[in-house]
C-alpha cells in the first residue's frame, strides 16, 4: 500500500455493485461518437448532453492492458434525437437513461445522471403525446409531430440546444407584442481589478456581439517595458459553441511602459454573424492582464493551454481552458440590444449564441425594475410563467456545505405580476421569497388585459433584475 494511504480509514463502501454499462436497446437512430463530437443537428432533438467521452477499461480493475479511463473532450453541448429513445422493432417501447440506443463510445457521454434525467423527461413527454394522439413513437418522432413534443418540453424549461420556442399558444410570442423595460444593461465592463496575471500564455475573453460592427475593446494591462501586443478576434462556428472557430480580425497594438492602464484594441471588425466572439491577447513577457474575481453574465475568460493529447485522453477542439471565477478586466462597447427586454420573449431560455436574458440597471432602493409586454390588443390571460436567472454557469458540486451561499444571489426574490385591465394597472399576484428559476402563476380567473408587467422588487443579492423568459397563456 502506498505510504500516503497509511493513515486513511475506510469510511464508506457501496453496498450494491453498480454496473457502468449494461444492455442497450436499438432505436431508429443509434447515437454515435461522431454525432456527439460534431454536435450534429437532428429534427427530432429532445434532450442534450455535455459530458466528455469518458471511456473506462472494459474489464474494470482487472484490466491491466489499457488505462483505467480515457477522457476525450467534446467541443460543446450536443442534442439527442427522439429516435434514440424508442425501439426499432417493438412498437410501443420507449427507453431513457443508460439503456438508450447509442454506441459504446457515445454512451460514455450520455450515461451521466443529469443527461439520463433529461432523456427521461423527453421520453415521458413523447409517451404522453403518443397516448393523447393515438400515434406510435415513430410517428411522434416525424418532422410533422415532434415540434409539438419539443414545445411541450420547452414550456417546462427543458433544454434543447439551439431550439427556440415557437409555441403558438404563448401570448408573449404573438405577432405585434412589444417588450419594454424600466432599464437595461447597455455595456459590460469589468473594471474593478483585484489581481493580475502574467500574459505568459495566450489569454482570451469571450463575449457576445449583437451589432453589425465592433470598433474597439479595452483591456486593463500593466507593462514592464514598452512592447507590441498581438491580438486576434475570433468567432464561433454558429452552433453555439464557446470555442474559437474563425479569426475575423487581427493586428498588433503598441503598449507603453506603465502600471494599470486601459489599452484600446482597435478591432474595427464587421460582424457578419452576431453572437459569441473572442478577443485573444497573444503571450507577451512584458505584460500582465489585470483580473477581477467573481462572475459577470455574458463574459468568460480563458487561458491558452495548447491542444491536449495523451494516452489518457485528448482535447483536440480548442487551445483554451475556461477560468472559473476569474475574469480578465475588459470594457466592451455599448450594445443596447444585448441585454434588452426582447430577450425575455425571443424563445431562448438559456444562453445560445448570446446571453438571451434581460438585465436591468442596478435597482435604486424602493424602486421596482419592470419588464412589460404590450399585446397590442385586449386578450384573455390565465397563466404567466417566468424563468429567472439561477446562474446555470456556476460549477456546483454535490457538497452543499461548500457553497458560498444558500440561495443563488441572481434569483429574483420578490415580484408582482400586474395586468393592464381597462387602461389601469392591477396587481394580480404578489410573490415573496421566491427561490426557484421557474415560476408559474395560474390565476383563479381569466383576465382580459392588453399588457402584462413583471415588477421585480428584490433579488437574493444581485442589484440587477435578470429574467430569461416570460410566457403568458389564456
Ligand atoms: C460505479 C458508477 C459510478 C458512476 N458515477 C457517476 C458519476 O459520478 N456521475 C454521473 O453523473 N453518473 C455516474 N454514473 C452513471 C449513472 O449513475 C448511471 O448511468 C445512471 O444512474 C443510469 O440511470 P438509469 O435511470 O438509466 O438506470 P438505473 O439508475 O440503473 O435505474 C434503473 C432502475 O430500474 C430498476 N429496475 C430494474 N429492473 C426492474 C424491473 N424489472 N422492475 C422494476 N424496476 C426495475 C433498478 O432497480 C433501478 O432502480 C456512475 C455509474 C456507476 C455504475
């Protein structure tokens, strides 16, 4: 026994042996490694996965011929089609979880618990659809039918990568609906440094661009001596991935010697495809990039680590690794639409190509920050559903006591739902002490109203109101 284990005690042993891979069923589609790695598009996408290809030795502990596990990274989230969740031969058999129709290698990613849970949700919704419509699973997966299942899933805050909701019953997405807000965040700036890192490796900051051009981005640097800094602006490949795909502008900029100084990177790029872009600063021994701890929605910092290939795994998709809780200080130009109120009704309830949420200005004491939907006509309303920001980016471990707080500070805590009835605003629901991302209010009567307002009174700590989605139903 290795010396380092000499003082260890045995605390816990599983009483039931768990088998990592057991029987799988064959569906109309067998999900393959290529489908996962290429983040393939499917008309019948109903669930998503994101774990890497984590292949263990087939003989377990007793396999001394191959490494115990091989972790090959995937470039980003991928979808699983409904056709992997029902039997090719048995007409009324759905499956979900570890037994889905997937190859051994694809299963090394799909088998993780949260993906299994997504698959279960999707299989359940599809089975309900089959019963209601009297159709087979195969018919349910057809292009004509599967959209209804996808809409049902999205309404319940299930996620399908890149699939925006187009629910015809949702009044918030109706033609002529106008979204306005008390205020919106127009510009992201990380300008309160509490540290600095050497630019001894390439470093990168990711952000979304909504406008047709990007003039300049400012970065906060210190230079030990005058130097020329190389930079590149990249964009992703349109599938919502968070990795550079194509360089759209590049150059160098002179940085004079001196401590903490904002350096303007003259990007001057036409933005052909709005969405995630990445500014890369090339390694430079003379420079340090100032950093700010914590997190800022819509901006992520990365460190160049080179592509990684090894007998125990590889990452061939990007040279960069995400930094958690550390941001390179950057000032982005004004981009009013990026966090505007239209995000709450654009059909995307999670980040995809852009943050997709409304963010208000910091609320003043005693003042509501509100989001308003004007339907342009009087309509019947019985249900309002909101999705607040519960910080889906934070890495959560299963050990609750290690969390810095008990409730996500970004979550909306207190809010009112107001309806404009006969020209005057009426509060129809007051919610206090909310702790959930998804809030659904079903009124005990149907109101006739021509506008809806969500008035945010308090969050669990964030001074800004942050809302991913508002839906309304008759
Ligand atoms: C050792 C090990 C470590 C793992 N580590 C992780 C990890 O760290 N993170 C992670 O995300 N995933 C991990 N996984 C993978 C993950 O736990 C499984 O892939 C996942 O739980 C499978 O879920 P499932 O619902 O498909 O199947 P199961 O969880 O196996 O559920 C099937 C259920 O069906 C029941 N059942 C079987 N036959 C019948 C019957 N005839 N009638 C009624 N009930 C029946 C079984 O008792 C069982 O409760 C691990 C798996 C193993 C084995």
